[in-house]
């Protein structure tokens, strides 16, 4: 889980997750989380006694980590291209 956004009325919660792996693994993980949403919500209600209501949960893939990795790769590529160009 990378982030959770809860609506102001606490009725809905969007849970953002990152899954390391390929597209098929991401889809499988999200399907698993979505199918377990009721169980997770019930578990939360047992632990969060002080809350009036427990939000309905939805799960979404967070591309932030993936984008960060890509930016890091591009910066490394630029760095290596800059180093090889200085030898000329």
C-alpha cells in the first residue's frame, strides 16, 4: 500500500498499491485485493471501534514507484551518455 484517500464523509476509501512484477502479476494482485475487500473491511471494523463507519474499499494500482524507477533509469542513461561523450 502506498496511499489511502478517504472521502470526507468516510464512506469510501481508495487504497493505492504497488505490485512489483509484470502486468499479469499486477492484475492478479488487484483482483485478489478486490475480492477480499469485504473481509478487509470487516477486519478493520473489529479494530477501529471508535469510528462510526468503515469506508467501502476500492483498490487501484499506483504507478508512482514504477514512474520513479523509469526516471532513475533515464537519468542513469543520460549520465552514462555524458561520460562517454567526454572522451572524444
